[in-house]
């Protein structure tokens, strides 16, 4: 299990940006999605509209176990 904290406002803003990006290309919505992945000390958000990939990376503050 992975446990971390992220500011609610930052998380909402990232999800809003990625969901708008994923929804831009309506003809191929089967390829539209958002993926959230943790790799090491980085939280990655990925989304695609079927043509382009958008990635947002948040680095972990190891002392406080929060993402900035």
C-alpha cells in the first residue's frame, strides 16, 4: 500500500486540467483517459486525447511525505 498526502486544491486543479485535455478529442474517446502513477518519489498524472499525451509530475517532500 502507498500512502501520501496532496493538497486538495492542487489535486482538483490537476484532475480538471487532465480531464479537459482527455475530453478534447471526442471522436476517439476510447483512447481518452487519465492515469495516476507513483514511481519512486514522483507522482505522475498522464492523460491523452487520442493524439497527444499530457504529463504532470509532482515531487515528493520526503520529510513530510507530501507532494509539491
